[in-house]
């Protein structure tokens, strides 16, 4: 079962507009492909070659199939490449991040470390955090383009303590992270409720591939 979920996109290029552009491109490509195939059949017949075009071939270049292929390529790759990625105003956050956190509800404040893995496509995202005592996964998220600071990632997560961590309770929480435009670091804050009333700060640095 995939744990990635859809995320809201605020301040970036409208998702429905992207779908319309892909649909137009699919129709154009499909029409061109059918025209080329039919022209090839006519050319072959003009040379006395008995050529036929099976319906299965036409279905492969139909607008629906072309749209499916183009959208898959866009969803997994194209949205984050070069000029197109900058135009859409959606940061590519996928990868592993080293997280240094501080629980500010403690006296004195309590530092903690974690590794965060972000899985992201154009449509879906997942933020997974691992510490020595527990792990958490996002269940809802939003990405906001902010011209002043870069990008904001807001997400709601569910945390589960590891087996044997009897002092910890499963809980829900919320985090807000700010990513500069270069996408190599982030800083933000979190708070927990419904089982663990704590709050604090987080600083992330992206690991090199």
C-alpha cells in the first residue's frame, strides 16, 4: 500500500491548467501520429504493397493512451526539470534530509536528531521521519510558494513509538518548514497534540546523493 498522498499547491501554477495543456498536447500528438501512419499506408499501397493498419495500432496512438503516457512522464519527471520546474513554482524536495530538532517545552530544552525522507511527484508527497524512538508519516500536506522566503511545506503527521518505548504515546502533530529557493536546507517548527503535548524547532540539511 502506497503511503504517498495528494498535497495542496498554493501560489504555484494551477494544476487544472497543467492538465488542459497535457490534454491539448495529447490530441495534437495523437492526430499527427494517426496522420503519419495513414500516410505511410497510402504510400505503401501506391507501390503495390498490401498494407493494413490493425485497430490495435490506432488504439496505441489514440489521444487517451498518449495522455496517459504524457501525464505519467510529467508526474514523475518533467515537472521538476529546468525552466519548466521554475515556471511551475513547485520545489523538488524529494530525498534524504538530516534533521536537528529541539523540544522547547522542556527545561532545559531537549535536542533530538532524526532522518527525514521525502517522496514527491507532481501529484503526491510523503514526509517520513525516523528517530531512535519513533517514526512518523505525513497524512496531509500543502506546498506554498512565498516570493519573500522561498517555499513553505505545511503537513499534518501521525507518529508511532517503537516497540518498547512505553514512555511515549502515539500522537498527531503539525509541522511548518521553510525551504530557501536553492532547496538545500530548511528550518521550521512543530507542535504535537492528542497524546503528546510538545513543541519545538527543526533544522534540515539535504544529504548529498
